[in-house]
């Protein structure tokens, strides 16, 4: 959750609004530091191949779908959005590599790979 000057903003809501644009292949919203608000809204958007769109056009598009404080103030255009390594494949997350006091804990959604 992004806390923009006391307003709570759910990144998934912004992701969905950006993804509704025909030029957007993928979008992810996140908070960035702001000197007075604490956090401000930003987004990374991967565009569909062969289609170009500007930051101002995307901001205008989502402003019709979101409250003004949820519209990203900054939109970045990376080629890809990095993905986290699944916990089941993460070497640091395997029970053998965990601190002994944490080995008993297992989240229900994580399946440990013995391989």
C-alpha cells in the first residue's frame, strides 16, 4: 500500500487502470519518496511492441478512471519488469539454509523443493 499524504492507495488498482490502455502490455505501480507527502505514486509501464504512448497521455487516460491522488506522478518505461524468484526455487529460502529458529515456520502457499 502506498501512503500518499495520508491517502491510502492500492497499487493493484493503478495497475489495472494502466493495463486497460491499449498500448500497455504490463504495468506495476509503486511508491516513491516525497519530501512532504511521505510517498508519491509512480508506475513502470511496458508498452506493446510497435506502439508508442507518452507519460502525459497515460496520466490523462487513468485520471478518468482513478481519483486525482491515485494518478501516477511519474511513469517509467522499462523494456521489462523484473520478477521475483519464486520462494520454492529460492536457495536462501530453503529450510536447509534458514536460521534454525525459523525452520519450523512455513507459509501455506510455499512448497519447498527438495531438488
